[in-house]
């Protein structure tokens, strides 16, 4: 058992990689089409099962048996699982499996299935890396997959966003490689959980994590597809929470992170409340929860890690499936109930892990003495719940018939993250209803319901999450993992609970007294200003003008009227070099 368990971390990413290879090598004939979706789902399902089996066992380090020592310093490619890497891997594979089960057969091209499995494999490889050398190598391969997602079939506007995201990812990779070199020089081939991230290496790791997360106002933060968002949260959030766990004296730069991340929390909530367009709303909510993920460990290490992990759970199981399946799911009662749960959790609604995360964050801010941030978070949470209340009203009002299916050639991996339908949008017309049966298939039911059940259990009876196994869940400290009954409801817990419920009431009132109709000019101006795209475009045009000016000046010097003087200058330099002067 011990020898076999050693290879479980390897299987967690080798299985999706093998599935991607099978799909890539399969002929493009119609008779092979029925087998592509089962291969895709079986690969993700087996990877999830291996993660569960590995989590129930003892932590072991596995090395690729035929690789040896590929690097001059003798670093080996090693993989292992601990509590944080296990949870992040479960979220990544579990979210991808939920989307794959829920979507209609034939809505995703074969090449998109291949890339999804490759992203799953490289993403899990990043999460289960046992040393920094392995993490860097997996990180680079993951960047290549994300580059394909951003550029494949991209329009001109999407290409601009892809270039911005490429710049951020490249900077993130450079920071990670630089941190790896410094850590190898200082601490050797130490396992990642035993590293001491202090000084410049810690700052570089922090930069790598923040750039990979792509937190607003970094360019390109609102123009990413759902798969890119999921990978950014899973891998960037993992590095961020890992760094927080390694920084026993606090995260570097914590003094400026609190006001910056607090402002991001408020601005993204305001953008979500102002938005009447269905496409960017969920992108704003993802950035909102990302800010919560970044901010929580800065406030306090002990409680902040659990709050950050709970925010990752909410993004992966509530917001990402909504963005991936927007417009592509059944609207029967079988589908609307889990969708309603995900919408409520995305808005921090009651009986979900979204409300639990907000409560834990407010409690942490109060206990650590951040009273100003407490007030800002209350306002931000109220604004961020507005689109959720609007979507809840639409879900409760829509008839039970299913909506039209997406076009067969639609590629959800490449679509931008979409948000809940704005208030006032009409439900689908009767003529738009598809011929799909009112009762969805069993696979769609499983894909829609199991994230919803986790969101409800995590928000109501989190103590039940201990029962799957002490190794799998119990050792990971979730907020309120001991259950609500064990909390002394006085002081900070009571204030945080009152604030979390007040947030929902304010959001409900805002949702029913704002929105609808034609937005005012002031509202559109505020929304455009806060999105910051005007700033990025202006900076890009300024850089293009500087580049053009330098190019024209260089051409005049080297090829124009000053060309003879340029040649004589080079001859003089060569003469001085030859004479030794």
C-alpha cells in the first residue's frame, strides 16, 4: 500500500494528461464523437477519485521514476499532497467536473476538451509540487495552455485583453522563477511547506501570486474566460495562502495591502451593483471575492487562512459554474434550484458558504481591530449582493420550461465570464424554447447538484464536512468547522452576524429600488471610470507613441541624413578599441 500510495500524487495529473492525449490523437470523424465526452468526464472523475483516495491516506512524496535528476543542481521533479494543496486540487477538478457534467453534449469542441484536460493536469501539477523547481516547470506549461485559451479565435478586442493578460502572466512567471533561484541558493531543495519565505524571496512570491490572481485594478482583470478565472483562483490563491502560512511574521507589504485590497473590495462591489449588462457582472463578483481572498490572511494568519480558503470554495463552486454555463442550462425546476443556490452563495446569501465566509471575515476584522475596514466591508458586501437579489427574482419568476440550447459550435472555454441577468431582462420567449426534455439527464443533475449541496452544507452544518475523513477535510480548518453551537454569540461573533444580515437587507432594498430602465449618464460615466479601461488604453497609446518616436529617431540616425556621422562614430569607437585607448 505504501509503494502504491507514493504514486497517487503523480496520478492526480497524469490521468487528465492521458485523457487530453487520447482526445488529441482521436480522429475527427463523426463515429468517434460519442466517445469524446465520456473520455473527458471519466478523466476528470478518476482524477477526483484519486485525490480523495490520496487525501484519506498518509502524505507521501512521489517522484517521476524515469526522470532522474534533470537539472545541474540535482533537483528532482517531486510531487506530494498536504492539506492546502489537496483542497485546492479538489476545488479545481471538482469545478471542472461540475461544468463538464452540466453542459449539453456537443456544446464544446474537441480541442476545447483537450485544453480543459491539459489545464486540469498542469494546474494540479502546480498544486501538488513538492519543491519550487517542480512548481516552476508546471507553472510554465500552465501558462502555455492559458495563452492558447486567450488567443484562440479571439476578436480584435479580445486580442488586446489577451496581450494584457499575457504581460501579467509573464511578469508572474518571472517573479516566481526569480524567487525559486533565490530560495534554492539560500535553502537548497527544501520542501515547499518547510521554506522560510522572508526578505526578497517572500516579496517575489507575493508578486507572483498577486499577478497570477490578476486582482483589480490590474489590466485584463475583467476580460478573462471562466476557465482562466478558475485557474487564477486555484493556483494564484494557493501560492498566496501558502505564502501566508510560511510567513510567520506576517505577509510582506501588509501595511499597504489592507487599504488597497479594501478599496478593491468596495469598488468591485459597486461595479457589480451598477452593472446592468449580463456579461461582466460575474467578472466583478469574481474580483470581489478575490479581494476577500487576498485580504483575509493579511488581517490575521490563524483565521485568515480559513476565510481565504472558504472564499476559494465559493468562487470555484458557485461563481465559476454560473459563468461557464450561462445560457446553456436547463431552466426546469431540476436546474433552477441548484442555480438558485449558487446565485445566493455568490451574493453571500443565507444558508450558504458565501454568508459564512462574509461572517468569518467581518468577525476577523473586528477581532483584529480593523474597525474602518469593517465598515468598508459592510458597504462592499451590500453592493455585491445587489445583482444576486436581481437574479433570484428572475429565477423565481421564470417558467419551468427549458431555455434554448447554445449553438453546437459554441466554445464556453473561450467565452468571457458572464454574470447574472440584469434586472428587467425578459425571460426567453415561448418560441425560443428548445426541444430538450424538461427533466435533464442524470449527469446534468449530478453536475448541478453536488456543488450546490456542498455550498449548503458548508454554510449550514459545516461540522458534517468532518465525516468524509479526518485526513480529507477534518485537518483543514474551515470557518465554523466545529458548528454553530460551539460559538459564544457575544462580542465580535454577534456584531459580525448582525452586520452580515444587515448587508443582505440593504442589498435587497437596493436591488428593488435601483436598476431597470435606461441607465443615467452619471451611472454610465461612473461605471466606465471605475472599470479603468480608459487608463489602460491611454497608457498603451502613450507607449505606442514613445515607441514610434524612438523608432523614427533611430531611423534618422542610422539611415537618414545623420547616417554618415553614425558610421564615423562607429569607426572611431573601433579605432579606439584597437589602439587600447
